[in-house]
């Protein structure tokens, strides 16, 4: 009996230990999967924001100069006002760094059309295109990129060589010990080098500007039907009758002016040719008679 009691006591102790071990494991699991897991999850980096398409991204260090040409179909009555709106938008948006290069408004057969050309920051291109297309329709959009890597590299190489040459010349002048004629020659060479460096710096700035900004040309025109509606062949013919009549008379006078000198030569020539023919005919006739 005593052995049985001892075995029962040992079994009870083992069961209690297993229960405590299970509770401890459950607590550790809850700590791992509960608040700690939440903190770890909160520290995960957020998903990356969507990026624009690669061809619209003006990457740093790029040597591509972009040009855009956009054709917008717009009601004829809105074209003049839209050109003014584009000019205002270009001048008022300081962040766009916009510079107007060309503005034109034409009218063919009472149908207006316009053209606006500007240079601006890449981020402002779509905004100006949206202004142009308000109340109209974009019928074509073309983008052209010119790679300026070679002229940029050539400019930088020439600048490095000339800068090194300038430093050597300035060293000669600072060193002293030059004769008068040598001093004059070095000074003249230094002046020439500095002029070339200024020109190269200007070229580099222009290349950088072409790369950092983009050229945008917006063409505004009414629908094709507007040209057909303005065509009045009969009215146009009557309107130009007087001009066409005078032009025809002028052409006749010009023809006569060209013809008169030839008549002075041709008429006597025909008379001499006829006289020569008669002389030859008579000579042939007498010859036949004498035979």
C-alpha cells in the first residue's frame, strides 16, 4: 500500500509540473505573437510609393535634352484667348522656370490658328499641356530626346585642359624672373586662355540648361471642318476678279514685250529668205533653158 501511495504521489507531482510548463509556454507564445509582434510589424518599412514611368522621369546626371510637340484641337473662338492664358500661366508659375520663346497667331480664310513655344522645368510640362487642352482635345503628342553626353564631355575636357594651362601661366607670372618680351607673351597667352574659358563656361551653362529644362511647343488649331465651312469659291472668285483681270493684262503686255524684238529680226529674215529663194529659182530656170 505504501508503494502505491508513493507512486500516486509521484504521478501527481509530474502532472503539476507539465501543467506549469504548458502555462509558461502559452505565456511566451502570447508575448511573442501579441504586443511584441505588433511592435515588430509596426517597424516594417511602408510599401514604396508608385513612381512615374521611366520615360517621364528626368534622372539626375542625365544628359538627355527633351523636346515636346503637342497639337490641340480647339474651337476657333477660343484660340486667341487660350494663347493669352498660356502666356499668363508661363509667366506666373515661378516654379516652372518658364521662358516664352515664340508666340504666333495666324488666320487663314478667317480661320485662326496659333503656336506657343516655351522652355520650362520638366515638372511643369504636363500642367501647361493641361491648360492648353481645356475645352479641347489633344490630337497628337510627340517627344524627342537628344543625347548631349558627347558635347558635355568635350566641353568638360577642354575646360580642364585650359584651366591647367591657365594655372601654369599664372605660376610663371607669380614666379617672376621673366624678361619684358616674355612677360608680354605670357600675359597675351593668359588673356587668350581666359577668353576661351569664359566661352566654354557659357557653352557648358547652355548645355546644362537644355538638359535641366525641356522645350515645349503647343500648336492650336480648330477642327478640320472649320476650314471647309469657310470655303466660298464663287465669292472668292468674284472678289479676286479685278486682280486676276489686271494680272492677265500684265502677262499679255509682258508677252508682247518679249515678242517685239524677235519680230524685228524674224520679219526681215523671212523677206530675205523669200528673195533668196526667188533668185535661186530663176537661176535654176535659166540653166534648164540653156541646156
